C-alpha cells in the first residue's frame, strides 16, 4: 500500500484556498456519479489502496467520482476480471460517439450483494477500555507511517481535547494476519493551534473535529 503522506493528504495545507460550493450539501451532482459509486461498490475498488495507487498527476486531475471509476478499472484489470484491451476498446468507441450504447451484463447476484451491503447498518463496537477519556488533553504523534493510515498531516504534533470516545474500529493499513482494532476518539482542535493566527483572514477562529485512532495519540505529560 502507498502511504497517505502524498498528494492524497493535502487537506489543511496552505495555499489551496477555501472550499465553498453552493451545493456542497449534496452527495451527488450528476446521475453518472451514482453509477460510478455502484461500480466501485460492486468491484470492491472503494478501498483507499486502489485510489492511492492512481498516481499524483491522475489523482489531482480527476474529480472525486472519476477517481472511483479509475480505481475500479484498475482493480478489475489487476484481478483479471476484465482485460485492458476491452476497456481500451470501449473508451475509443465512446470517444468517437458519446451516444453509443454501452454493453449490458445482467448479474443479479452482484446487484443483490451491493444492495445488501448498502442496507447493512454500521454497528459500533462499544469501548470497554481506553487510554483517554472525554475532556482529556492529548497530542497527535509526529509520525510518517509507510502504509495507509488515517491521520492527517496537519494535526500531527498538535494538542487537542477528547470530545468523544466513539467506538472500537479496525485500524487502517493493517493487512491480513495483522488486523488490529482499537478505540477511536473525536478530537477537538482550535484552528489557531493548527494554522496559527491569521490576521489577514476575515474568517474568525473556529473548531476542527477529527476522528483519530488511539495509536495516533500520546499523553501531553
């Protein structure tokens, strides 16, 4: 797996500006995005490993659901479920005539699996033992794991407060035989602690909440 310390983790970095869209509350903006999500679910390519394997230039040059499609293409080719020449053929067909009718394969068993997965509620595993409690201060460890993880760069080394002890969840980036699960905490950070005082910014100081696994945190004293 590639590390998340790359182009995939630019959130909170300086110079990219604020993200403000009039329809930011929508989950999808075009009908094809729903289909892209379904393809990702059916192919199993929603794993971050496939998306992080796209390469920086492709990742930055693609929208969110385009990344899903590209990751799905890569996953089915690697798994030898589809041949690359088949994808290349249909890409050339649609480039020549966007109104072309795509091939249709009926796979009700796959559709049933996707429906079942989407309908399955996420059940949180309660925390029975943890190193931190609500109200505790903790610092995010300075680290650079050489595998997939879910600890944004902009919070590392910063002290925050435990807002909530969420649940016990699998640790990202642990492979077969290395599976681990541990408490996840919602950490509260002050924007001034993350990015300092920004006197030239009209936006007042604010609070940032980030869910972090226990191994990403350390006591402040």
